[in-house]
C-alpha cells in the first residue's frame, strides 16, 4: 500500500509572500494528515515537503483551476489576493515533475513485487458551516473498486462517522502512466472533515484501522 500525502506541509521557505498568511495556511493545509495517515505497514509514504501554495502536486497540467489562480502554481490566495512569488515557474515545474516521478517509481517498484498496488490519497478539509459529512471518499471509475469503498465506509460508520462519496471532493490520485491503463493499480481518496479533530485520538485510531484493512486487501484482490 502506498500513501500519498500531498498537502500536509505549511512550509513556505520565503518562496512566496501573501496577506493573511496564517488564515490561508489554516484553510488550505490538509492539517494533521501526515500524522493521522502515518501507517507503519505502508510500503511507501510519499509526502510533498512544501505548502501547496508553492506547488500543488495534485493539480493537472492546464488544470481548469488555473483560471482561479489555483493551478499547479498558485497566483491567488484563498481570499482572491495576489500571491507574490520569489521562485521561478521553471523551478516549480521541476519540483512538480520530481514528485510525480518519485510516486510513479514507487508504484512501479511495488508492481514488480505484488500483483496489485493500493494507493490511498490522504486529505483533510475545512467545513466551518458543518455542511458536509465527516468523511469524504473519493473514487475513480476505473481504479476504485466497490470493495474498497465498502471497507472504508463500514469502518468509519461503525464508529459513528457520516460518510459521503465524491462529496464535497471527488476522484483520487493515480500516476499518469497508469491512468485507465493498469487495472492492477487501485486508488481511493480519504478526505477527513477537520471538525472530527475535536476527538483527535478517535479519528486517528479509526483511520489507522481503515489503513490496516486496506493493506490486507491489497493481498486479496484478484
């Protein structure tokens, strides 16, 4: 099982400058995902070390969100203000490519050892108005099986959490090389509502249980 944790970092390293820095980071950082999803049994944990405000490794090339200033390179903050950047676009794209190459190599390496590879795309999201479920499961038509959805949903609901599918966020991360080509690469997104952090130990423990079962599931597919 490979864990993808792309948005947990708040590190800016002086590469950018933006107004209301704290509020922006609080809103868009996937807080605590590097801890909640830190599962010892994973074959690889791929984390992006810098804030998504510097480079968002889950955006696509020519992503529609570029029109809002939220493509691979963010030009606008959460409040629509301009971000001042002190790092070249070329360097960002090299950083982006390095991350994707690293992830693809991890998947390819696991593919030589196991018949199937399970990817868990790890996120958290803000919900100040309490509009959404506690857990959002993101699925892909080709790479996410019904069994994977059932595993994640059953464990969270058994602990009293509400679960939705592809709401408010949809899809899951798959390396470009394998998209709609290699059915042995499975992927599911788990996006945790930050309101659940009020009982942090419980949400972490439950998520660890989910990862343990998904890790076992990797051996049973086929």
